[in-house]
C-alpha cells in the first residue's frame, strides 16, 4: 500500500540499508518484514502476536494483552527494528487501526523493558480515550505527558512522528505538534510499533531521518488504483489493483466476454494481485474485477505474450511524462488507441520528486496499463524522493540479475529481447550492472532473438536542451559495448524532445516528450538525423526482418518514421535502405595523420561523406557526388587537433524512390 502524504520539511540523504549504517532508513513492507523482531509481553492472553506483511502493509491481527498490571502497562505485543545507537532522528510512519484498543510507536528502543513510546487508546472499557507519551525503565512505565481527547485514535490512515534530539522529545499527529517533553533517560535507540488488545492494526511508510522530518496528514486514507498488468508470460498474467478499504478481491476471466473462470483473494486486503496461470500463448483473455462481490470494472481484456520466435511484435515507448497535465493526458489518449503487445517508459515516470505515482502514472494511463504490461526504467526524478525506493515499491518488475534488483532487468517478448538499465547508478566497466549487461548481451537467450533493444534514461547525445548535450559516461561506457554486441536500437528520455540518430550501426531514439516541458533545439550533432521539440510517443512494430518506428505528436501527426532492416544477427544501420549499403570502420584507428574509410553502394547513388567534431561542426567534406554500384574508399588527411571525430555518409539512389541510407561512426585522431 502506498499513500499520498506531504512532507513538511525534509532533508534527504543517500539511502543506507543496513541498520548500523547512517540514516535515513525507510521501510515500505512491500515484500516482507525482514529485519524486524517481534516481542510478546508476558504474561499475556489472547496471543501470540500475529505480525505479517500483506498488501504492502505491516499488520498485527491478534487481540493479545498482558494480564498483570494491565491498566498500568497497556502492553501486549510489539515489533522493533533499526540501530540501538541511533541518536538524534525523526521517526515517521503511517498508522491505521480498525480496533479501538491500544496502538502506538516506540523510539529510542533499547530492549523490551527500556524505551519511549507514544500510545493511543480509544476504548472506554480499557480506560480510554487517552494519548500518552511515556518511558519504560526496567519494565516500569512513567507518563511524561498525558492527553485525554474525545477521539484518541484518528479515523483511517494517519501519520505519527517522534522527533528526538538530545534531551527533547516532540510528538506529531497528522503533522500537527502534539506536545514535547525534556527527558534524559535514553539518548539513543531503535524504533518500533506496539499493540495492546488491538487486532486491527496496520503500519506503513516508515522513515527515519537525521534531519527533522514530519509527515503531514495523509491526503486520503488510501487511494484506489485501477487494474494494471504485471508478470506477463506466455501462459500467465498478474492483474493488480488497490481498494480504498480492506476487501476480498475477485477476478472473473475467460477467452470470451462471458468469462467463466475465477480467482479470489484468500483474505481481505487493500492490495490485490490475481495471479492467472495455465493460459494459452498469444491469446486474448477477458476479465472483470470485483471488490467484496461488487464490480469494480467493466469487462476488460489483455493478450498473453507471444512465444519465443514470434515474428510480429509491437510496443509503445514514451517518457518524461509525470506532471498530471492536459498534455500528458493527450499523449495517453493517443497511446490508448494503439494495439500493441507491451509498453516501455524510458524514465522520469514522475516528473516531480518521485513520491507520488497514482496521479502521474496509474491514473493517466489506466486504460493502457489495464490491457498491456508496461516496463519502466528509472529516471533521475524517480530518485529524488528516496533514492527510488518509492519507485521500486510501486512497480513489480523483473529482477533477473545477481543482485535481484528491479533497477535493471531483461525480458523477451516474441522475437524481441529487451534490456532495461539504470543510468542513475554505477554502470562503469567495473560495476555489477555493466558486467551483467555484457553477460546478457553475450548470452544464449538474447542471441536466439532477432531483435535486441536497450533502454535507459540518459541519452549519450542530444540536440535539444541548451544546457546539456548528453551523458558523457554513457558515451564512454555503454555506446562502445552496445555497438560491439550489435544492439539494434536504444531508447532514451531525459531530453524533452524527439530525436533519432545512428551511431556505429546502432539506432538511438530519444522519446522524452510524454508530458514534461519541452526543450529547445540547441545544437547540431552529426549522427542525429531528426530532432523535434514536440510532445509525442513512439510506436514500434517488427515483422520479419523489418522494424518500423513511428513517432506521433499530440495531434496524431507523424513527426518521424524509419525502418531498420535486419538480414544478419546484427543491425546494419539503415534508414529505409537496401541491405547492400554499408559504411565500415576507418583504418587505421586511432590514426595520425591520415586514415581510410570504405563504403559500399548497391546501385548508382548520390553520396555525401563528411567529418564532424564532437560538438557537431563540419571539419571536412570527403566526397559529394554520384557513385556507381561498388565499394569505394575515402581518405582523410587530418589537419585538425587530436581527439574524437565522427564521419557520416548520406546516400540515395539516383533512380529516385524513398530509400535513403545514413550511417555515422566515430574515429580517434592521435597527436
């Protein structure tokens, strides 16, 4: 479960996961409660405590309470985590209780008999309603500050904060200061949750910061989420959705709108994930979602993914979209009309601070995500809130790498092998991510697929965006690797524009016009053929040895289209051209003072060969004229400073027609 809340003041530091390391610490309970320890107070009745994670929250479902000194202690069961040497920090969490008995937070926790706590009890039969800030020393509680409101436990989900600094303890409820005390009993310790006779407790969105951080009141108790597709395979699909209250979910499904088969939750929950198995490949299935027997949707549909080797595959690609504007919805409306197998988002799913995905992803794309699986990658904005922890909670993605992380992954759909990278973390040749990528590119599964696509957020070069010309580390580390292994096409975002270019037989497409403010065209890059500062999305279709790429703006007009023709195991770098056109690597390379460049034209063609520097300035024209069919060699006697240069060929048959060949390669002049 993921809730919308405002952070009143926060200074975020780099995430450290081990409890003994520096703060901040965060826990979403999206997988389990690893690292948390359960303690049942004794002597107890109604126990033991039943702590578990379900639907993305931590719950406690036992009516456990201590029988000795019950109304002096109000204890039953608690769970704790963190570093016992944590000193000055803010501890924030979202809390919910469907019971009127005791619920609260623990902080500066030393052991089961020594800690501070803030407890709430509503039940008048158990001495409520009250709220108490207390310390427990060797098992004995002392009240530091009491309060007796008419409503001790807020309705629905609410936020609790304990800010502890030196000898001062300040508690906040829904972002409002509840009170503060000065006490020197404990100066450091871990954090936790407690329950007293409460069988309806839930906890979520834990965060501990060294900086003073206060969660505000959640905007809603929980936001519902329309069905979205996950875990697609040839014989299975997972349908996920979220309900506003704890309900038993059901999915009816079948190969016709009459449905006929059913899947049901095993217990009431907020987060629902219907895992449908035993399906037929490349088959359309219809489904309908219910909460507690009431229909949540009309009849929807999806198709299982195409089996290995299937020639015809289609998908949409978009990025830099999450701003919740009419432009974003206009792009989404056009994508809804496409009939495709899957979708790719090239990052900055959130165009804000990465803290809220319902209003900028799941809502705008509900009619897309309910019929096709989508596979995003992490953009820089997705990392700003909490180093992408919220992003990783929100999306259930493949994690087929040695670190079992969803930051980078690969998957196959038909004849297309797709690889998603995270360019916000280390991808240098010494990194785990780079070694994984090279292993995947050299691996047998990828080699069995006709097409290889790679996508990540930061492009190596761009013509738009006046203040930024591309990511140098991508140019240095990834571009040579992608060319060496014959990747067909690379999709990027970050630059808010559409761009298409070819470098070393690899096509590069920037498709970052999904909804964010547009970047102006600022420079000329020789290998980039098309640049459009327009909102848009990109659709890709493969059939046989041809990949067709079409980009459309918000009016539905085509702003670019090209084809990649595949006759061998590697891309040949063509733009609507016959396979016999070719541009080879210069020799020698590196060189000084001259080098030779060979190229081939299959028929009488108009040919232009030029050399550019790294900022796009033309430094030489090696040929501009007509060539008969054959292989030719151009020579460049370089009278320029040493460095990296690009050579580009543009060719078209004299006989006319639309076939045009463009290719760009790099070379190094050493002086």
